[in-house]
């Protein structure tokens, strides 16, 4: 491996980067296969080319990175990675780096320059004209342009009352807007006359590092924000938060240059399975389970908004619960209800990483040496949990590669097999495992036993699925040249988890 691709070297350079230094990042199939290069003398493009030649990977991002304490801020000159922020975070986690990641939006820098240029060139003074003659009050007045009616001073462009009024009027004519996030706080500003890019400069001046601008219109009860450039991850989520904080009950959609934007950081949970008809069992088990899902909804929404690390788990578990509810599968729904309730009860702040074993172990009082306090080997559990995540991520990527190969054929039967059988070969088992392991991670050491027992039961069910589902060996022996290895890697990762949990 080239010295510039050493993760420890990259981490040290980023941590010391008070001024921008060049970086290149190319994601692999799993976080440990990704490559990151950082250097003070080379350009981001040169590092990108080096990473490509050394790793064989094709797509990635390059630019500059700076450090702001525990935060690494990446500004991209080129970005071909879907959800780059999360990809780098997963890389950091795989290599034991605890820094947080944020993507800077160069467009806001451009907007600030635009504002400076605008202010440096004052508008020409109007010519002095003779005062108009007094008009007869009976004479009809010229119609007033609508924008004149809702014009506002520039000092009020961030005022919620001003913005809400302009959004409500946007049904007849779209209005300019700009939005940004400053230290996690959503900043929305609007003005009927100022250009969107100039509004973006105002947002930048308020401390926003990421932002977007464009026009907002309204169709009935839906506000539609259309950005001039590609939206950034978290835009729709941030707008929703602003709406909620200021009592605006409109729904919203975000459109970019390529159409409606599906925000990867926004978890949509609109309808609870509990709101569906009770089903054939009337008031039986399914109805009770649906009520429990409905009761968990407020907590799920709050956790999904506050915890990015749990958002995907919530989305997957909720979707699986809806499917089980629709299918009338009470057994499956019961498992998922426990998962959802555990996720809904998660703390809104991510737990602090466990201390090293020799520092975290409690002191044993004299005379109690024969009865040491309960102890759970949390570092070993977290390491096994990470190996499991890596293994299942890799397995799912290989399954999706097989799905893609089937869809490329002209055979409609193979398309149906891809959609109905291959894509669901994991059987939703990952969701149950994720929840079970999450419960273990959240339990205090002295009370980890019951959570460990449930996790061991989930491991047993996953093993049974791997050994009994005929689709799994069929995928592994597929004739399409796609490498798919499911049983050996997943059983190996489950072995590691089981060994740690059985000792708990």
C-alpha cells in the first residue's frame, strides 16, 4: 500500500489541518476497502488519481479538508459519491477515528462573493423629477404590483412571520429563498425581491456552512422548494425542522435540477400500521400489535430526527413492520414491534464510547474478591458487532450486484425473480439482528444478561435462515458470474458475536 493511503497518516494530517489540505476519498464495497489520502503538497486531483491507480476503485471525491476540533470539514471540488458524509464516517469508524464529518458547500462561498460584489457597486441614484401634481381623489389609482404589497425590509428576511406569510402567498407566485445549517440550527430566509443567491450570502453571513437557494412555490397544502443547484443531504430534514419549530403545518417537497430530491438524511414515517384496518383477526393479536406500533411512532420520529446513526435502522424496521402488518403475519410483526419499541426508547444523544477495560472496571472492595461485580466485555462486543456490520454490508452488496445482473437481461422472468426473490433473500433478518445488538449495546453491564439472551436467540434464527432458505445456495451458485458469498462470512461473524454474548 502506498504511504499516502495509510489511514493513521491521513488521520494525523486531518487532525492538524487548521488550514485546508488536499484530500481524495474513494469508497469500497465495505468501509475497510475504502481509501483516503491526505497531503499538504499534492492537489486533490493528484491524490484522486493515485488512489484510483493503487486501489482499482473508480469513483470518489477530492478537494480540501480542514479540522475544527473534533470536526473534519470536507470541501469538494469533485464528488461522485452518494452520501459522501456517511461514507467517510463509516471509513473513520472502521479505522478507529472518532472525528465527526461535515461537508462544506462551496456554493455558499460563491454566494458570499456575489453579495460582496453586489454591495461594492451601489445602484445609480434616480434622477430628480418634478413633484407630481395633486390628483383628484376620485381618480382611480394605478394597480399596485403584488410584490409591492408583500415587500419587506432586508432586516426582516429571517423573521418567521415574514417567511410564513411569503410561503402562504407562494401559491400564486414563487418566492426566492435560501436555507442553511449553522451548527445544526436551520436558517431560512425569504424576500420577495432579493435574488436567491443574494439571500444565500445572507445565510452564509449568519454562520451557515451548508446551504441551498432557489424558489419556493405552493400547491395546496404542499410547499415545494426548488433549488438552483443540487440539494445537500439534510436539506429537506432541516426545512421540516424549521416548519415544525414555527408551527407551519404545510407538507414540503424538495426539487433539484434533476427533479424531486430524496433526502438520505430524512426518514419518512408518515403512516403507522396501527392506523390500518384491524384485519381478519378483528380485535386479536394483530390489532394489539398495530396499536403498539402506533404508540411508538412519536418516539421513533424523535429518535430518527436526532440520531443519524439509527435513522436507517428505524426506516428498515418500520418498512418491515408495515409489510408484516399488511400480510397479517402476527409472529413477524411481534418481533418487529419489540425492535421498534427499543429504537423508540433510544436516547436522543449517541452514547459515549466505552472506556478501556482496565480503566472502566469498578474497584473491588476488600473482602469482596470472591464475588466480583458483573462485567461485560464491551470492547470485544463492539469489535464483533463491527465485524458483523461489515460482513452483512458486504453480503447485501453482493446480493444487489446479482439483482442488477438479472435486471440487465431481456428475460422478464429473471426480472421477476430479481425483484421478488433475490432482493429479499436476507428475509428481513438483519433488522431483527440490528435491534437485538442495539439493545445489548444500550444495556448497562450489570443488566446485559437478558438483552444478550435475546440477541443469542436472534443469532439462532439468523443461522436457521442461512441454513434452510434454498435461495441462499442458489444465489451463491448463480450462473451470471457474480460472486456471492453469504453463508461462510455471515456464520463467521455470528460466531464472533455468539462467543462474546455467551460469556456475558
